[in-house]
C-alpha cells in the first residue's frame, strides 16, 4: 500500500518529533519491506507512535484535514457517485459536497495527484482531500454494503426468475448460466460488504436458505426456491475445481474472488444432506496483514509477558480455545513477531489461511501422506529454528512436538481446551509424561472472541443492581471472590446504525488468560498427586487473570458489552 509520505519524509517527521532514532527507523522500514508490510502499521505495532497521533502529524504535514467518520457525517447519495469497485481500487471515499460544489474525499494518500485529477474529471468538480486510515475507509465502504443490502433480495429474485426460465440441461450449462453467475456473484459481494467470515447455503424440504456468519454470529439473509439449488452448487463447484457429478461424498476446494482491488480466498466445503448438498464457504482476505498483539486485544501487561516468552529459543507456546476462538490468528501474529532474517520459520497447517512472506508453510494432505505428525517429522530435517504446528490432535503429533521443543526448537501450536490450566492434563491424555510437559511448556494462552462495540453508535448507561448481581453470580461460578474484582459502574452498548448493520457491534477482539510455567509450576506438574485445582490456585495467586476478568476489564474500557462477555464465557 502506498504511504501518504515518502520514507524520507516519514523518517524526518518522526525523528524531528523525537519519537525514534534514525537507525531504528531504517531498521524497522527494512523489516516492513522484507515482510511486505505497511511501514506505518509496523511503527504503530512496535509502539513507536500511537496511530491517531501519527495520523494527526501526517495530516498537518500534508496540510489536509483528517477524515474521522466517527464524527464526520457521510452523505450516502454523494458516496454512491463513485462506484464501489472504483472507490476500492483507488482507496478513496467521496463523502460530502460543499456549497461551492467542492467534493470532500477521504484518501489513504492525499498527495496522490493522479487520483485527485482522476476524481476531479470523473465528478466534474474540485476535490478537497482528507487523510483517511484504512479503518476510516472501511467505515465508508460499509455504506456501499448497506445500499447493496437494500437491493440484495431484489437482485437475487430477478436472477432467480431468469434462471427458472433458462433451458439449461446439464450441470455444466447451469453453472455457466448468466443468472446463476449473477446470483453467486451477488451472494459473495454482499458477504464481503457485510464483513462475513462464512457463507452457508443450505437446502430444506421446500426452499434453500442463505446464512452469513458476521463477527461470530450466524444471520439468515434470505430464502430462495430450491429449484435453483443444484445450479448454485454446480457454479460453486466449478469455481472451486470440484467434481460436478459427485453428489454423495464430501468435497473440499478453493478459489479466489476479486472485487475492485480486494482479493478474497474462498474455501469451499460441500456435504451431502437429506435434501441435497450443503455448501459452506470460508472467506479469507488474501492480503490481510498479521495483527499486532494490541490489535488482537492483549493488554500491555499480557503483551509484555508474551513477548518475553517468545524470546526463549526452545520450548512450547500453546494457544487454547474451542473452534472459532481465534487461535490461528494469534499464532500468525506471534509468527510475524518471530519472523526475522536470522531464523528459519516453518509451519505445518490445515489449511494455510494466510500467506506469510519468508515463512515456509506446508499444507497437510492426508491423501499424499502428509499429516501433522509426518509433516512435523519432515520439518525437523529442514534445519528450523521456529516451528508452528496448526494443531496437536493426536498422541503421535504430541510426542514429536514435545521432542522438537526439547531439542532446541521453539514450537508454537494449538490445543482444544476450555481454559489455560486444562492444557496440562490434555498433554497427559495425549501420552506425554508429566516430566516432559514440565520441561518443554513455556506458556499457555487461552482465548475467546467477543464482538466490539460499534464506535459510530456507542452510548453509555449506568450499571444497576441486576447487572451487579449477574456479575457476582458469574464470578462465584468461576471460583473468583467477587470482593477481589472492582465492579464496573458505567457500561456501554451500540445503538445500531448503517455502519454496523444495525447490530451495535463491528469487528471482534479476544479476551485472554495466560499461564506461565515457572519452577513452582513445574513442581506441581510432576507431583505424584497432580491436581488441576492446585495449578489453577497457584496461577491465580501469581497474577493469572481469567478470561472473564479480562472481559470485564474490556467492558470498562468500552471495547465490548457485558452481554457479549457473558455469552462467550458461558458457551
């Protein structure tokens, strides 16, 4: 992504402000270039400068105002003057028009004269550029999604009607029918505009219904006649390179979908059900950058603790949680920190969700004999320093991973457990002896994902007695003395607006609990009378916050709602 300032201008700005030494800037800029990352994002994640402050400095340097859509109003009619694909390609939002006919345009790079001239010609008017962050632009693009949502059902209905009049006979012909192509394109486009992570296309006795998973919650979008279900499935199979004539066995594939300059990798899974084939699609942004620890939702203290453990040259770092709790995203963030020129980082994954530059990533393929265990065994012959295993699922993988961590490798992986302390007996269940667990385990991080309050429509209210009673009961259920936790007095919610799709939430972040293995913890692990309760009690006494406590802290910081924290904790 193009920067609003040249590297030399950005360096001079930060050095003149006393925020960074010239040598440190050169080092970070080279690292950003090596990883193909945005230098500004790296400066922010390394805590060189706070994002809002840096944006203010850049805007002042360029002599343009900031485009903060949490306070600036967007005129939807003006936004629509520029088609979404053009807006995304140019990374701009035309959000207002002055009385003199000047158009207000939010831009990632206000110094981009070619784009400004293009917009002036396209809109037939003068341009007033505003500096925008990627988050500002995402809010602007949500207007297109809202408008698309208004027309989505009509677009689908029109295409359904045309499809039913089609005379196509074979699956191949149906998949290539323009109305079916239009239906699938609209389903994918609306999913992207809605920030959906998954699309479910399911067939019932009398209809086919489409559901999107947005910020972890499934929403039913619409029903269509089941008569076109086989054609929709055929179209998606064709895109994903699957067998069109196979209807009674599960199939998996993937394809790449593009809208404007945004590319999405779509993982497709088909499954036979009673009334026909169900399709599930996972949407993965191919250009998504790994998040920093703070962007994931870690507090400053936890981020520091994690960073210290990542400095160790051997041992295990385990991420825990149920399916869909963000474990893989956390592992990618950790790998991004560890991805340095002087180390060899290798992975075995199922699937490879994001491509990371300079990381050797291997996709497991059981049909070809590449499993987590065999892949890990092969990786050990590739002279790795750091290994990431997507998941430790069986005794063989656990044994090889333990031996790797014991022989001078730093190993990152995930386990399916409900909390951090339970990872220890889970290793016992997988056949790893207690003395080995105590020797190799460095840190266990458990997590859940909560929805963030929409910053556009957030409001506050006072906590009442019912809220305090609910909190007290949940703390007691978690084995926490309520008197040791400060109850929040002010809570926050989102009213619901076009930016968040009337849900009051936009985006997600994680709540965490972290267990570090010190000498005393090692003694508890190898004790003949091992007790999970003793482990929990020791960890709590030495500073471990539970996920619920971390959630309460994020409620106080207006990042999420109490209802959200209670929902994920009770799942």
